[in-house]
């Protein structure tokens, strides 16, 4: 199946993959980061055992809450404002007005993997 980049999301890849359908979609810009100067989410390492993300600066983003958008549910992870304030990667990770970093993970996990 061919679709425009508006359909490039984990859920689409998961659902069509389950049906045995291969998707051909240009990569969405949201995979590069949502804001100017933001380090991409791929730079953060998910620790499945502890259910946390580790940032490139050596800090931990803890689970905060679930967010529902339509039929999809995401787990949101947040950093600590005091730790981010003093981080050497702050300029690469945040815009001037950001105070914390959030990572949103689909409950499907990365394409082809379980959460």
C-alpha cells in the first residue's frame, strides 16, 4: 500500500503489518523531532524492565501518564526540570521556552516489536 507521510505512524505500520500488507510511506518529519533544536526521540534509550527512558545526558525520563488520541493510546515520559536546567545538552534538546522533555511511546512500541 502507498500513502502520504501523514499516515507514517507506528499504528499504521503495526496494523497493516498484522494483515500482511507492506506500506510504502515517506518518513514523517515528526520522527526528526517536533521542535527546533530538539534531539530526536531515537537518541533516548528505552529501558523496558524499569519502564523509563535514558537521555543522552545521562538522566532518566519517568512514566508520567497515558494519552489517548482517537483509538490509539500512548505512554508519556517526562524529564526532571531541575536536572534539565543544568544539563549540558539543553541547547540541543529544548527550545528557549521549554522546561522539561517529553517522550511519547505508542503502546505498540517500535514497529515490529512489542511495547
